[in-house]
């Protein structure tokens, strides 16, 4: 939909995923900065939810159940993985964030496809 | 409070003056709580970092498979009842596996092994069927074409799960 916003969302997710993989390899728990980055992604996804609710009437042929199902699942995945990484004091906190990042990346792609 | 102790392996809980720090106290509390939990649920994957990561990945997968299967059942069930029933079944199996990884008694350990085996057999059988009978599996399910729509994770995840469960089982038998 808002192509620029989707690209930004993808960029943040890619950065978060790569960063998490690096931290996992370096054997570090998730630091404040990494947790902040996942909070930022969560915030961006919520903004996406709000934006798409506001502009939903401007599209045709988009099934709201499918679209919002994906947005809400993505928000849930990021929120849960972020909390998990906060509670986990080993390298596997970032490991979980990396897995969540990959999942959300695919979901953002799907959201874009569904919207068009 | 957890945020203060995120310096990795470097901190040893003793500050420059040689006093023990709050981080040290906290680490000791975490260790004893962990021991207690381990005694109560020896098979749980939640006692070690990699086990918790595996549980989290299973959880993410269970969540996304359930969301997708739910949508398919509500909106498109008539299009491909076989494939979508399979999707729903797969989602349930992933949820069961996730819960059993967390619980960690002998029964849940066996149920977890059984669900991983079901997942693996499912992805193999449906993968083969989707090539030999493409008309029945034209619409995507989690297990179609060996899980290609999900980056082959459905193929790899049960194997990793089984390997992990075998490792935990062996650790308990030798302990």
C-alpha cells in the first residue's frame, strides 16, 4: 500500500534480524538498544494497523479478515518475541528475535501483496 | 532490573572494590529457582537457552499456522476441504508440541515426541501427495510441497525438535 512505509518497515525488520543474528553469534543477551529496536518495530506495526484502518475504505477487494489477521499476528509475534528477549539473559534472546524478524519480514511482504 | 545486567559474559558479580553486587544476588536467585524448576519438571525444554529458543520458535510457528488455518476454515473451506482440514490439524499439532515442550513431565515428553513424528510424517506424505495428486493440494496448506511456502521450516522443525527431545531424554537417563 503506502510503498514508502512498507520499504521502511522492511528495512527496520532486516536491520533488527541481522543485528539479532550478530548478537547471537557474539554470545550476548539482548541489550537495551536491541530491545529498543524491537519496540520501534512494534510501534511501526501498530502505526501500520492504524493507517490501514483509516485508509481501508480506499481499497477494493481486500478481505479485512485476511489483512488484519496478518497485521495482528505480526504485532503479536513481535510483542511476544520482544518480551521473550527481555526475560532471556542468554544469547538465545536475540536468537528468538531473529526468528521473529524473519517471520515478520515474510508477513510484511504478504501484507503488501494482499493490499495490491 | 534485567536491563542492568545485560553486559554478557564479562560481569562476574563483583565490583571494583570486591563487593558482591546486586547482579550477583540476582544471578544466584535465578540459579536456585532454575534448579527447583528442573527438579519439578525434568523434561521441560525451558531450563536451557537453546531449549527456550526452540520453544519460542515452535510458539511463533504455532501462532502463524493457527492464524492462517483459522482464516482458511472461515473463508475458503469449500474451495479445498482436504488441504484446509490438514492445515487446521497441523496447527493443532504445533500447539500441542509447544505446550508439551514447556510442561516437561514424562507424559508430555512422549506426547511431544509423538507430535514431532506426526509433523514429520505429515510433511513427507503431504509433500509427496502434492506432487502426485496436485489437483487435491492445489491450494496451499502448511505441509504442501514439503512446506515450501514456509521456507521448508515445517520439514526442519520436527527434526530439530526430535533431536532436542532425544538429547533431553538421554540427559535424564544418565543423570
